[in-house]
């Protein structure tokens, strides 16, 4: 839960027009989660869920929607409510 809060907060404060370095930082964040997330099961699910997809980091709106879509995919898999 706390990781989702962090990711939503990062997305909400992501620049409206990010520079190359900021876009690379988001990509690195995803790599870190896929590599070092403490829960091995969650780490594997996250890695599988994001494998082969392009992180939508071109602007704040696209990143916010991307994170929400990922979160909803997890919620759906877990039988939790989908958030609009």
C-alpha cells in the first residue's frame, strides 16, 4: 500500500513537461522496484506486469494515468475495487 501511495505521489508531482533526466528517473524507479522490492511475490508480479510495456512518462497526465492503470490491474487481480 505504501509503495502505491509513493508512486501516486511521485506521479502527481511529476513535471508537466519533464526533461530527459526526469523521464529516465521514472524508468529507474520502475527498475528498482522490479529488482529490490522486499516482497518477492509482489516484486515478481510487478516485473511480469510491466514487462515489455512502455512507461508512459512523457508528461504528468500520462504518468498519473499509467500508474492508476497499473494499480487498477493489481486491484482487479486481488478482487479489490477499481478506482476511476
